[in-house]
């Protein structure tokens, strides 16, 4: 007998920001799936108009307390390319190191505190710590080392103050950076242990079929720069991004949703990065992925926890490599004179591709800004995945189904603060 | 600062803590999770009753201490804060958004319908207030912790002091004081770099001057900010009216002293 039910989560926990979920079912038929973003709008793109281009990294950092370096990096990339400035290699490597710090902090937070409790049947990492204190302590230690990298290079872990258009305000000495070597070696061991730990969790078999989109660079696992490539064969300069992707405004959301121009869902983030670029991971990360049973591609959102763990290994090894090779730059920054025109910048935030575009005048005043965060890009893919997960699990009772739906959403590490400019979980049957 | 009038300890005999979010970037509540070395010790002493970023487990109020992040920007949030106040012993705001309205308070000086049109294709879907306002504009607040973001050590000090019922040691002097303590060279005197340190509340340990840049006011105005002297000095250093307005128009733009210094009337 067909029974109608509605399953609702009116405030998603263990995600960043305010979102909710509604699923409506009629017997085994999924009638409606919705990830609603009720986080209030903050209008960054509006009040960036009239500001100096030099203020963009400090202002856009405030969009997100979890990934401020992503905002700072996409902003400086856009503005430096517009003004014809290429920063010297040691400056770029310091930016990559700062970004690795953010990946370590954000991935450790998500793997241990937000996501692992779903797999192990706990409400939080705090509860998990009662039964598995060593695991939670390992996660916190790892997270802390990520923060230590950000603090040394960026000045502080949340909203770093040291990033400027053209470089940094102050660059660290070799000796200062070397203080991070011993902690990062410990972090690498903890990250390898994290891969083993997450690989041993139980996963329902899932595959998502949508296009995968990530940055790519010939000889690096792309983080702080790259071309936009997709599993369907796109290969774009940042300036070509909007020719192929568009944002829609739908009623249920204070976030705009992205799709392929003319229709089509795509996914950015760890699964896309791994599938499109795993051969560029560090040796230790590649080996750890192999031991964890990951193949040349991973399209299983539940296994994103393993991929994030592999990326933790990469971020630690890459940080160690950068510190080993670091030569102090001649000056902390290159002077940048504003050039009237439009600049485009991209980078890989921990949860996916982050696109910025700025139009500025000859005085450096911002005339127009456009920011497309990863969660806006992933929202349609999340909803498609949610619809399919519900359709395959209609026999579950309301509580079990609600938990599975929430976990499905957390698989994507949505950052709703970013996306608002973004989600409510209800299941109706 | 008043201590909670009575301890509403839960069944485990521990005080209860709740963390609430309004319009914000999540960075200040993340500060609690960034206390990696202290977090498990804190959760041993305090029961976290409601903290959605960290846990799905929710215990109903009342709560001994509520930490509130973010500013009020929607009609629904203006009602929600009233209920949180009723459920809370001590209500502490954390960060510039909750304490002054945040950078999203720049809408207070602009046309919000225009802002909505710039960001959203279908402005009719958006429900928002004309203004972004601090929590204290809506309910009584027991302590306002400054910063964009807050300082984690100040957070631990404040929560500890609140739970034992003593006055927290949070300085209200300026960033200049911290520069002297840290032994920084004065970036304004030595390099002519514009700096809000003289009028900005301490708390960051003079971070920006230590990185060779001027303070840009994350902790908001200090107790008695002499902006009347600082603004002409900034202009003598070659800053235009627009530069000065921008300098005061960031994360604490809605605070009275910074609003005035930016040349905005009331």
C-alpha cells in the first residue's frame, strides 16, 4: 500500500552554515527532494563595488571562516593576472604552502569532526572521543598542524592577514619554516593512519555519473592555480569559465546554483580532483590510495572521506617538499599597478573549485565582482544524488532514511556560508 | 559582567553551553573547534547542549551560557534571538558580526533592494532586512567578545570566567599597547603606513604591525578612540577621503566611532 511520508531535517548539523532538507515520498516513488539554503544573504558582490582592488583578499576572506585562503587566493589570482603580474616562484610556493595548511585544517575538521561520526554511528566527534579517544586526538593533532602552517605563513588560521595582491606583507625565513618540518612529519604519519582508518569504514556501493570538474596543472596536483578541466573533455583558461558554466537563482535557496551552460549537472571537489589528477599526487599519497583500494577514479561520494584522507597525505608531503626547497624571495611582494579591465581567478578550495571575476577601473576601484563558490556548483549534484539514494532506500524507516540523507549531504562537505549567496532537510512521504 | 544568576547544571552536574549562528562566516564558532589542545578538556567540564556545526545531538534549554555568532539580518532571526535570550543564563556575543553587525552592515549605508538585484536574478525570492544589526540592538547581552575573528585565548578566558562567576581579563586598551608589549616597530611612525592601531581595541597581539602592515581594525573601536586625531594624521600621510572612508568601513563599519570617522552621519 502506497504511503505518503515527508522526512525533514530543518537544521542540518555538522556542516558549515545554515541549511535544511526535505524529501517527499509516495510509497516507493520519490516525489520531491530539496536541499534548502536559508543562511541569510550577505551581499559581498554588491559591497565589493567601489572598494579598492587591494582590499579584495581581506574582504572576500570574510565570506568563509573555514576556507578564507581559498577566497584570498582566487582573488589575488584574478587581480594579478589582470594587472600583468606574475609573482616570483618562492612567493607562489609560499601561497601553495599556506593553501596546504588550509586543506589540512579543513579536511581534518571534516573527516574527523563532521563526517566520521556518520560512519561510526555517533552524533559528534565529542561523543566519539568517549569510545575512541586516540582517533579523535589524532584528528585534532592533525588539524592543529594545519592551523600552525596557516599561522606561520598567514599570520593567523582564520582570516589570515598576510596575503596581498602581489605577494605577502612579510615572508618567513628559512629557519622559521623549518620549525614546521617535525610537526608536518608527524602530521604525515597521522594522515597515513587516517587513510587506513577511513578505508576500513563500511561503504554502501554508490556511483555518481555526472561530469567532474577540477583544476589541472601539468606537473602538480592543482591547488592554488590551474586550468579548468572536466571528465567530458573541457580544458579552459579561467577567463573561459563563464562561457561554459552558468548560475541559476531558484526560490528555495539564498544561494545561486551552477550548471553547465544549457543544462547539465557537474561536481567539483575531492572526487573530481582525484579522478582527474590522481597521477599527480605525491608518492606517499598515491601509495596510500592504492593500499586503501582506490582505483584510477573514485565516483563514490561516501568514499570521499577516503579521498580527503589521501589529500591530507598529499598536503603534508607537499608542504614538506615546499619547505625543503624554499629560498627566501628578494622582496615579500611585487608592486602591482591597477589596469582597467576584467580579471579571472580560480583555485581549489578544500570542497571544490572557487571562481572569482573582477572588473576594475584604472584607479583600481572595483566596478563589478562575481564569485562562484564550490557549494553552489555542487548543489544540483547533491540533490540528484540525494534523489537516487532515497529511491534506492525507500524501505528504510523515517529515522534511518533521514540519517542516510543527511550523510549523503555531508559526503560533499557543503559550505553553506560560502554558498549564500545556498540548503533545508525535510523528507515528506 | 553578571554571572548567570543560577547554575542550570544538567543531569551530569555540568554547566551547559550552546552555540548559535546568525549572519556570519562561521569563523568565530570554528574558533571553538580550533582549540585542538583544549577541546576535549572543555567538553569534560561543560556539556555542549546545542552546537550544530559540531554535533547532531541537541538538548533543550535552558543553557548556562550561550555563545552567539553573527548579526541580525532577517525578520525570522530577529525573533529567534529573543527565544535564545529567554533560554540563556549568560548570553555572550562572539565576533564582529554579533557585536557590531559585521561587514554585511555595509548594507546599512546603501539601498538593499539594489544590493539584492546585483547578486540575485530573482530578488523577490530573497527575504532580508534593510539593516544588519548587532545582537545587543535586540536583546540584553552579558559580554561582547570582539574580533574578526575572535582570539581563541580570549574565548577560553571569557567562558572560564563566566562559569566561575568572575570578571574576565579582556583588555580594552588599543592595539598600540600590544605593539609596545610585542616590541614591534611603529609602522606609522617608521614607514608612514596608515594604521588603525591607535583607535582599535587590543586582542590580536598587534598581529598586522608584526607582519609589516597597518592595523585594519578587526577588533573594532577601543574604549576611548581618538579618531578625531587619527583621521587628519592619515590624510597627512597622503590618504584621500575615499581611502579613509574605506579604512573605517570594514568588519566594524557599523560601530559609532568608525561610522563617524568614515564620514557617515549617524
